[in-house]
């Protein structure tokens, strides 16, 4: 969700909500253009999916220590790759909740039925009536909150 919120306001609110010496864990993962042993998916992802359902604007930048309030310290930032098996129907259900698709539906550019039908027609040759392994990438960020925030917030010292 950090791609969609005002980072400074979010961290200010978390600074008030989190206890001193607490850890704020931020994580996210997303589908990428990779299917195990299937280059047709990579082509579908770039040439069909992203052209029909482009990414809506969002902030995808990795946070840097210099951009954070003094009371939050980056303890660790980990990136990883995950993989999941999907039937075509399961994958379509998953894709229907993606922001790329939801933006088009909410804007009235495509109906939910039209989107589902498009996925079914365009993915049939990719899935070949079998479960497939799809790859995701993601990250976990661990932010430590120092006691400085409490002192500064109280107006003391």
C-alpha cells in the first residue's frame, strides 16, 4: 500500500502509533513477466497485458534513509523472488484484483465481464489447460523507531 499513500504523512502517523524502539515492517510483492519454462507468457505480459492494462501512476521508489524522519532508521531492506502455481482460472481471479485492471473497470473503460473474457481468450494458449508456475518479486523493509520521536513530540528538550 505504500505505493499509494503520502509517505511523509504515513510515517508521521506511524511515528505516533508505534512504540519507541518498535519495528515497522513494510512489505509488498507483485507479479512479473516470468512463467516457469514458458516464454509465451513473457510475450503476453508485455505485448498484450501491459498494453491493454497499463500500470496506473504510483510511487515505486525504494525508500532511502535520507528521505525518512530522524526517528525512523532503516534496519534492513530485502528483495526476493517468489513463485506460485496457478490454474488459468485462479490466475484470472488474481489478475482481476490488480490495480491495472481495476483502474480500467472503475473508469468505465472495460466491464468486469469483458476483462475476464479477454483474460480467458488471451491466456488460453499460454496456460494450455495446465497449472503453471508464475514468478513474483517483492521486498520487506524494516524500519526501527527510536525514542527521539517521543522527546521531539513532547516539546521537551
